[in-house]
C-alpha cells in the first residue's frame, strides 16, 4: 500500500520514507494508494474535513488535509491507518 503526497511537501515525504512507507507523488502514484496527503486543497476537495474517508472496500482511501494538521498529527494518522 502506498501513501501519495502532494508535491512540495518534501520534509513529510522524506520522514515517511525513513519510516519505511512506500511514498509516491500525488497523481503519479498509480493504484493501491491507502492514504493521500494534500496541502493546497483545490475546489475538488475544499470542503473536506482534516481526515476524510473516501471509497469503500479495497478501493477505500484516507485523505489527510495537511493545511489543517501538524506533521506529528499526520504521522499519527498514517501509523493508525496503514496497519
């Protein structure tokens, strides 16, 4: 399972990689993405909560709004939902 991270969040990407996660660039990660972390929310996602669940079953994904969460909070959510 992969974590997709929006471009420009290099510190977070490196931290996640150092913890052993498979991290890919947002929109370039292909399939099997379990968590997506966005910072610059566009119209498509502008009304989401800081933590939003999208899809069902095998295609379910967690969307984290980094503009509303600290890096420590993001890491805690990643650890929780990547199990």
